[in-house]
C-alpha cells in the first residue's frame, strides 16, 4: 500500500480466489472493462490487472483455481490486503471448498484481510435446480468470519450481466480503507 502527499490515495493488492471455473477471470475482466469471452480459458498460475476506483489503485491478482497450481499460487498471496472469494451458486462443491481457500491464503499471507464472499453466476439461478441460496451465502460468510476471526462480507454477483461486480469491489475497497485508517490511528 502507498499513499500520495495528501495521504488519501491508496494502492491495494487484491486476490481473487476460489475453485476453477467459478468466474474469477470473468469478474476481473468485468471490473476492468474487458470483453468477456464466450469460451472458458484456464488461468495459468495467476493473471494481474490494475483498476482505478474512487481515486485508489487496485492491483488485482486472479489466481488459478486448479490443484496443479497450488504451489505457484502461494507466491501471489504475499502482501495481499483484501480478497474476493468466489463460488459458483450452481456448483455445491465450490461452496463447500471455501474454508480451504481461506486456509491456503492464511498459510502464505497470515495477515488478516477483509474478504468479500461472492456467490457468482446468479444469472443461472433459474436454469439449475438446487442452487446455493442467498441465505446459505449469508450463513457461510458468518461462519467463515467466526472460524477465521476475520471480516467476511457476502454478496451475490453475475460476471455475465455485471450484477453487483462493482459493488463487490467497492465493499472491499471500503473495508481496506477502513483497515488503513484504523492502523494509522494506532500509530
């Protein structure tokens, strides 16, 4: 994180994490204004983008979700100041694996960071049976907050339509700024 001479512009490192195929890359592409692809393209290791929001810079690291990239991912957690933990509302296993992702992040970046839990692909809710409900997402965010003694906030998103994508990043940005201001008061 850095600030300008007025002390009110920050640069934050943000990681997007979660299982493969939950929409992390599409979320990143949506927030940076890049066209979404109709075809799935696996992220190899990690992908990086910069997004200016409300006068602040977000360095967004999109981390590959495949197990084969476990060791590579460890390098990208270091120094992260916030995370968007993504699951696919149509894929129960991606929801069941959420704690694993926080554990992995904590193993390589033990600093407590705010986390936005994003239930992605809500545009598909009417096309699938047994989707994860918003209430389940709220309960999961609370249980992850308690389990990891961390701030986990819930939102549903659709990278395809853009629904709540900007709101998710704004929620995270608000929390990261609050963390910085709290740390400054301690000094």
